[in-house]
């Protein structure tokens, strides 16, 4: 305890501090306070004002309103909302957090009467105008209570969400009291770019990409991947089974193997099959010609029985099985949903198919995102995987923007057109003093595949005589096991097929190489000769920029996006005609799905824990394995997430000896902590990654993260802790409030004692979280023993609480004139004609407070913003207290009631009458991007129209 007090307080009397901290802990326990800010909780009744994502302002100063209907949706505000829900059982099923002190929930009149016994509770019916958009398509998704009676044709329902076909007036929908919100369901999009010219001009030996990744003998045995897509062509040699022809059983009742419920399925196949573990045909039981579903199924788990040539195009996990859910009819564009939307995900999990690939999306459907988050939250045993895709505004589409799924982005490979003619794929072989131009011979697999299979990135050198070897003959010769790339220096044509990349050079180049020479190999058409898998080629794709979630890290990881060859539906042949070539983010997601199957196989077969990973654990593993693709980039990034996964960075073996520990279902309540301790056996890199499935919030909440979580690394003997912020080296220190992943990498020394601590802060609702934690480092790879890791009495702090800030339960509570996660920001009081200028780091704030002595009708507050670049800087505004990233009244980019122009913002009295000398206007300016962003603005004070 003494170390932590010294770190958090600049005081010498450690005993006194310890007593103070214990007194506050007792006060919090007795009063059941749920937030670290002690002074805010002591206020019995507080005025609140909130902004929703649909520009609606909720003002608790306004009169309450009760619906004439017995049952309706309401806004409910109270200073301790978690305790309120805990005290009333009827609030526990449907309450949705919006802000810290605001929820939405359905209530009856008698329940309202009960709540209003406490006069500090504010309740108001959600008006019809606060529900849904102004125009929608015929197909809608709605958030409702479970017993809600809806108009139109019901397409699909789950416990909170319904999909309907409705052609009536929107006004009627908005008046339905059991409806919280609704949105359009537009046409589906499959995330693969088709190139007809390529698919129609195959040459005999196309230079394309294989996917099979035999990492240490892993092949996906006893694993299962569910694929929700357009179906599968069971006749393809990568899937067919002559001994067990698949039968489709109509209208069969299936009892869940776990005995939880009976499932009624329209079409289900459960007959034993070498590749297909189960099949449900909501659309039909066939795929389109050259269909999307067959192609992705082949990338994940295709396993040809034909010959060695077709085996080159086996899937990433060829021994794994598939659970196919067909949601599309052949030749049709529309989607076919199950009657219960959650069946898409829950039924495969009953058959232990917990890795679930979904290569489909909708444009801008925030309510579908909400539905997927709820299904994932209620089914933590599964991991839903979605490819990233972007709309015309470069916004991430639904549901790949869901916080509780794994989103996979593309890292681009060779140009598709160049892949068809090997003479058009030049390769640069960089020697220490010269460069040689060659090309990738089609008798070897492409360089693109070697990146997927091994750890040799193009940005790293290979060693001649070891990883790079000389191929001397046109016939297939035995190559050393260490050889990853072969060089062929002859004018002859190679006669045999090799299972490594073959770089063909002029015979004159043979004498240019010497033993142990370090050589860099890369495709010559890539800009700046960078790694073609480097995110430099994806920056124009992954511009996921929304002001509402500008610090959300999506995609989570990236993977090669092709073009790649895989089985072609409608062409069940054991030759090139049975293959097709496509590219896109769905290719990336399929590769990652197969990789997770291999990781799960490793844990069951080779790891001492023998665990079956749940959804958060699988997500943590794949993110933990990600590496930064190029030294000029830092992770995490909105372009490539945490990087590109590499199994050898997660899974130990004799050649890369390190320890791996995986912990799951670590249950923690708010303001608690849990420690894990490790002893380093040698120098090396230590990494810890923590994930969880987060409680979904109200669909109109401005921020979708419900939990404050910090991950702290403590090194024995050092007084300064390393706190995970998911930030870059030059960022301003702050807690990450936007992501459900926390990861840290630390160089460590032999014999060092490392402690990892998960620290929880305020939760939107008082519900515990089950965390997963993945840890690798230079420690013993043996079962974890926690007997040497005594739990800390108090949660450690990540940094000193400055400026008399008070350390309470792992977080700093600041004095009235200071702000920030460690109270390092001085709040400046401003008056008329005040100017400010300077530079801000990413996450850094500059906070200003204006408390007018006179504030009356026809007056307004004016700010000159000509010195603020609204593409790199943001401003959040609040009345009565300091704004934050997740708790504010409005922003520079969305401020109902304010008058915003390019160079000016005005706050008129008519829209902001609550501003006063006691309820000051707070302006928080912050930087959104890396580097130092300059700013200047002038506060013009109060003016009168």
C-alpha cells in the first residue's frame, strides 16, 4: 500500500494518507456510492442535461410527462441510477444506459407512482418524435419489449428486436408505446469485390494465393466454424463426401444438446459428413453460380481429396468442419432471416461451432449494430466475426461497427490483374550493394502465401543459404526445411511444382549471392517498396472517422484480402475450372476465422490449460497475436487495428520458447481489481491483452461503452506503474473510454517480477463483467500458480494524482479547478475578449469555464473559432461541470440550439437559459490525431442582438 500512496500523492505522511483512503472506502461501502467522484455523489438532487446521438436534448429542468397509456417507454434520471435499478426489480430487464445518470426503460403507471416516492427522480415519456428516422424503407428493424404487438408482417424476432415488412405511415409506428426505436433495413452487401474479367480469363497456371497454413502440424481438427452467407456447393471436391450424401430434413424439431430448449427449424441437416457438421437453409439449399458462400467456405476449411495441385488451395484449417447457414436464394438479392434472429448464432453454438463468420453488412444501420451487440453479450461463448466495409462517406457499416464482435480489415496484396500473368509480377531482390529484377514463377506458391504461412514479412531480410536457398534443377528437388523462398537462376522452364515461392532470376545473377548474405525481397509495384501486406495500402479504405466514436479502434485486426483462389460453386471439378478468384475484406475475415480454429486446436491439444475459449478469449487471442506490419506504424490504429495476426507470436513451441497463460471468466464488479503475477526466466517481451463483452446501451446514447476499465502493469521494485491506454508514445496520458480491448507490451529483464492488474471503474449499470486475459512473455510455459500473487488491498493507481487530487478506488477525483484522469489539467476561468493559443497532443484537453453574472433574453455567448481546424480538433460543451469524451451536452460538430458557422459558434439565451454564475458554461478543446495540433480561439463574451 505504501508504494501506491507515494505514487498517487505528493505527501510524506503515508500513514495519514492510508487512513484517509480507508475512511473513504468505508464511506463508499456504507452509502453504496457507485462513482469515484465523492463530491458529485454527495449532491442530493442535481440538474442534468444530456444530448443523444439523434440530436435530441434531454433536460431534467423541463416538466415531467406521463403517458396516457398504461405501459410506455420513459427517460429516467437520478444521481445514483445503478442503486435505483438494484432497488427495483422491474427496472432490471429493460433499462438501457444513456449517460451516467440517465436510462431509458418501459414503465407502467403503478411503477411510476412507486418511483416518484423519491422526489429526486425525474421521469418523462419518450416522445414519438424521438423514435426512428423521418423516412424509411419497407423493411424495418425495431427495438421493443418482448410482448410488443407490431403492425405489418413479422420477418424475424429476438428478445429485444424485430424485423418487419411495413408499408404504413411512420407516425403510426412512432405512436406504439412498446417501441423504443426503429430503423430501415436496406439491401444486403456481401463484402467481396467481384472481377468478371479475371474470372473469365484463367490461364493454365494462374499465379494466385494458397491459404493452407500448417503451423506446427495444426490443421483445425475437431474445430467447427459457422458461416452465415449465400450457401455452399456440396459437390465441390473441397467439400464433397461420396459416403455421406447430405440430406435436408424438412420441418424437423431439434432438441438442443445442452437441453436448454427445443428449436424448431425450417430446414436442418445433421447427417454425418466429412466437412458439413450442420446446414440450415433459410434461403434455399444451394449457392449461386460462382457464389460467395462456397468461396469463403473453401478459404476457411476447404479440403480437396483430388490431387496435390488442388490441395494447394485447401483452406486455412482444412480438417475443421463447417456449419452452413444459407440466408440467400439463388439468383435473388433479398435476405431471408430466421423467425428468431438470434438463431443465426445460437443454434451453431449448440453444436460447438463457436467461431462464426458473417460476410454480410448493411449501410448505416445503427439499430442492427445494437441488436448484434445484444446477441453477443447474451451469448459470450461465441465470437462473431465481421469483415470491415465502408459506405460512401467512409463510415464503417453495420454490424462491423459492433463493439462485441471481431472486425477484420483488409491488407491489400498484389493487383488482381497482375496475378494472371506471372511475367507481369516483377520482384525486386535487394542485395547489400545492388538490386536484381526477377519474377514469381508459377511453379512455386506466391510470395503472398508465404507471408500468411510464416513470420517472414517482406519488410524483413532473408538470409541466403538459410531461409533463402538456390534451386539448381528444373525437377522437384528436396529443399531444406529452413528454406522459405527459392531462387532459380536459369533460362530453362521449371518442370515440377514447389510448395515454396520460387523467384526466377537471370542466370547471370547466380554469382551475386554469398553465404549468410542479408537480402530483402519485395514486389516492385508497391509504393516505396514497402511490404504489400503493410497497411500503407489500406489507408484509403479504412477511413473509419465519425466524431461520435473518433477513438474507437475498428477494424480490430487486418489480414490479406486477396485476390485469392478458392472453390467455385457450380463447377465441381478437380482442376483449375473448380476454382475462382475474388478479393475483399471477407477474404480477410475468412482467413482470420481459420486461424482462430487453429489456435483453439492448439489449446485443446498442446497447451497445459486445455481450455475451450469463449468469445472474449478468442478475440483476445487473435488481437494478442497481431504484429505491427511495418516499423513506420504504431498500434493500435484506425487503419489496421492492432496489426496483422501471426500465430507464432501467440503459440509457444521449442523454437520460440516463451510462456502463454489464458484466463477467462474473470468476474469483476465496478470499482474492484484482480492481480496476476509472473516471474521472468530471461530477457524478452512481455505482453498482456484484456477483453470483455460490454453491456449495450440505449441505441441513441452518444457513446456505446458502458464500463471504465484500466489494465496496469507493475514491475517489482519500481514505483512508477505502466498503465494501458491503447495510446501511442506521444499521446497525452488518459484512460481509453472507447474500446473493449486493452493491451500492453513491455520489455522485461530476467528475474523480474511482473504484476498485471485489471482495475474497474464506474459501470453504467451495476452488473459484473466477465473478463478474458491473455499473457505471453519469457516466463515458464507451465500451469499458472497464483499462490505467490497476494491480492492488493487497494487498486493501484496508474499515475500520480496531481494538484491535490484524491485517489479513490484506483482513480483520481479532482479538486474543483482541475481536470483529467490524474488531475493534471488546470481549468481556466475566462472573461470577455479572452484569447488562447497553443498546441495539443492526442487525448490532451484544454478546459475553459465561463460564469456570466448577467444572462438574459436576446443575449448570446460568442466564440471565434477561425484558428481551430475541426478535422483535427474537437470541442465538447457542458453546463454545470466539465465535459469529457463520453459525457457532454453537445459538441462543435453537433450542438442543437447553438448557431455554428465556419468560424464562429453562438450560444443564444433562448436555447441555453440554464447558464448562470453558479451553472457555468464549460468548453473542452481536445486533439483527435497524432502529433501536436495547433489551436487558437477568441472568446467574445456576451453580446446582445
